[in-house]
C-alpha cells in the first residue's frame, strides 16, 4: 500500500503559468503609479539650482564690498573695479566672475564671456550643472538678464523650458532664470514656474 504522505508536493505547470499571469497583470497595473512616485530629477535639480541662484544673487547685491553703493546705481549695474585676493573684477564680466566664486566649479577659471554657450559654458559645477552667466553691465535697470542652466549637463534631452508650449519638450533640462540689476529674480518658463512654485516668483515688472 502506497503511503499517501510520501507524494511529492509542488506546483503544476498550469498553476505556475496562472501565478505568472497574475503577477504580470499586477505589475502592469502598478507601473504607472510607481513611475509617478519616482522623483523627477530635472525638477529636483532645477529647484536646487534656482534656490542656490537666489541665495548667491541676494548675497552679492547686498555685499558692500562687491557692489558698494553709488548714486544712481542700484546693485549689479555698479561695474566699478573691486579686488579680492589680489584679483580685480570689473566691467561686464564682474557679475559672472563674482557669481562663480560662490560655487564649486570643476575648473578654477570661469569662461565669463558674451560668447558662452552650451558647448562652451561660463562654468560647470561639481554637480554637473552647466551655467551660462550673462556678460553685462546691467545698464538698463528695468531689464532682466538671463542666467541659463542645464541641470544634467551633457545628458539628454537638452531641450529648453518654454514660456508658451510644453508639447515639444515635456521634460526640459534647460532653464532660464532672469535677474535684474537690483537683485530681483523671476522665471517665465512653464515648467520652471511649476517646479519652484508661483509664490516664489517675482511678478512681471511694469
């Protein structure tokens, strides 16, 4: 007489197929939710970059050694010469060079020239962000100058945040931060405004 307790226990092929089918269905249903939970790296990096820019701009415009008070000048439009550690900073490159001093850049020298572009940025920080800082004297106190950032450096998609249309670039990694001579800042890009929140934006000046 066979001992019924000695029979091998296990799954049949059909049972395994059913289990795998159920698991695949559950995974398919959960994937969209999991994707939504993953942080948007460009969003995280842009928020970090924006608030870093905000801090540096505030520090510089309120620094009497960098931008001493001069009649009829409100801040960054004072391009008179200043000296730090034996190096002088003045003219249209002053803002870019002083800005770079506040960051950890990959190389000691900044490329603060009007021809800076994505292939030859003003500098790259140790977190991989490319920066293009304006070479300007901020002569028109009402005009916002543009700081451009690529928050993931060489990685794609290398597309710019738009002020009017997101269809061409749904996940932008390049953004524009606008700065005025008095230190006021704003962003106009659709995604940039969403990322940092409208409460942090300076409204368009009249």
